[in-house]
C-alpha cells in the first residue's frame, strides 16, 4: 500500500508549507491513471495527520480523468486506461492528462 507513504509525504509537505499555522483544508488532484487510490489516501489521512498542523483538516480529493492525444489523427479523447486506443483505432497515443498527483491548495487559519 504505497498510498500510506504518499499520504505521509502530503502531510509533511503541507505541514512545512503551513509554517506553524493550523491547516483547515487540503485539496488534492488525483489522476485516474496515476496508480494512486484516492480512497486509500482519504482513509490514511486522518491517522497520518494526527498531532501535526494538518490534524483535523478537511481533505478534498478531485479526480482528474485520463486524456490522450492520438499521433495519427491528432484528436484528444478521454482515456479510461493507460492503454486506451484512440476512437480512430490507432494505438499511437500520448497521455496528456490523468497521471497527476498534486497538492492543489490548502486553507490555513489566520495568524494570531
């Protein structure tokens, strides 16, 4: 379960960026083709963030669909898997979206 170590890294990055302030919310973008299970990150988040500046923060996970661009016809299309062919039938496809795992934003408490 590599999501456990990914969640540890997310909490560490957000904690460092918060610079001692409490974190209210964290928004992640998780691509459908990233190989990361968003549900597993959500499951681990509360435990991993305990006793950190992220403790109690809301976690918002936004799914990013897979997208491909065909080298043969040039069209862009939704790619539900890493090996999805273009609707034209070509398998000469470059993935252009859906592999990301980004910390998109975080909401902090006001400094006292």
